[in-house]
């Protein structure tokens, strides 16, 4: 499949934004009562704002892939049967708890006392924001995992990998934001980020190993209804000029380039973040620039991985060609 930059940017930025929102909600849920005073609400407000900026930028970039962006609203009506529609509904719904939490957390900016912390109603908003964020990422993954004509996408590891990238990039972003706000790099969270990076690398390596060895479910012979053992060859091309199918669904990536890009992706989204987390734990004074490098590497690694995700996928319609 042809890797459209708008879709690559959408899945990378929105995934990181939703992951950051989910981790921020987890941190906010375990915040001690009465601790939401002084600069702490502003730190959470900044993290939520950064997350919202990321997934909003991703959603807006996805409009660039639409032929008629003004008709995007029609996708919301098919939520019963379409994962694309469900993604759109969830992506809009997540703004509701986000706006409520931003209002409560911005009390110091409005000159209001925070008292003992957030109101009891905020607990439901925190849970809703975290669940909606992860559900949106899962729906994005299922858009591809539900497509039978693309065997490389219809794979059990596609949703876990999408969620893994969202959680890894989101956690690194949260650690960096917390550090910029004057906090410390919590060793437990640094360890969690390292485990996530290693686990994600194993999932992705398993996915690549699987698609490299999985035979195509359809051949020219089976499409023609020929018995087993019979083959079919192409006498000549169906047409002399490229068309939409050959341009969008016939993208070919050489295997030697694929191996290099896979190694680069794993280096960026797994090995570099693990090393950076260790350095941030070992040399706390340099944690901020080190975590910045980890965030940049994870996002670039996610972008390379997502490019490969599209470039290595082959639509079954290309069997005709």
C-alpha cells in the first residue's frame, strides 16, 4: 500500500497524544487528596493540553487524505458497522471529559481555591478520558486489522502494537513534561517505559516474522477456480498505463531496504529509549535532555514503523496484475 504522509502523521501524533492523555489520567487518579494545590494543577493542565494538541493535530492531518474533507461528518453515521466511524465518534467524545478536567484544573488561573483537590465528579471524567483515549487508538488499529483483502494488516498483533506505541510515546512524553514542570524522573515510570519499549520491540519483531512467512490466502489459480496443483500466469498486463490500484495498492518495497528500515525503527523506538531511561535514572541532573532525546527517538521510530506498516502491506487485488 502507498504510505500517505497525512495518515502516517495522523496515526503517529494522535497515538502519542492519546497515550499521553491515558498516562496523565492514571497519574491524576493516584494523586493524593489535597496535593492538587499550587503548581500541581497547572502541571496536569499542561500535560492534558499537550496531549490534546497532539491528537487534534493528528486528526486534522488525517483530513488531508480525504478526497472531499467537507463530507467527513458522514462517517459518524456508520458507527454500528464501521471501525472508521467508531474511531471518529470516540475521537470527538474524548473532548468532553478533557474540557471538564481542564476547567477544574484551571481553578488557580481563575483565582479560585482548589481546596482539597478535584471534586468527586472528576473521578468519572478521569476514567472516561483514559478509556476513550485507549478505545480511540484501538479503533484506529481495527480499521486496518478488519480488512480481509490486506493479509499483512489482518493480524492479531496489529491492535497490541498500536496500543503499545501509544503507551510508550505517551509515557515518555509524560516523563518529559513532568520533568520540565520541576518534578523528578520517577524510577518506577522509567522502568515501565523500558519494559514497554522491549515488549513493543518483541511484538513488532514477531509481527514481521509472521508476515514474512505467511503465504498469500489467494493465488491467481485459486481466483480462477483451478484445482490444486494447477498454476496460472499473466500473458500481458491488463493495461499499459498506471491507474489508482497500481499507484495506491501496488507499492513495492525491496526486501533489503525493508530489513534496513526495520532495524532503524527498532533502534529508534526501543533501544534508544531504553538507554535514555537508564541514563535518566543514573544521572538525574541530565534527565531532561536525555528524556527529550527519548521522546524524539520514539516518535521518529513510530513514524518509520508506520511507514513500513503501509509499504509492506500488499492488497490482494494486485494478484490480478
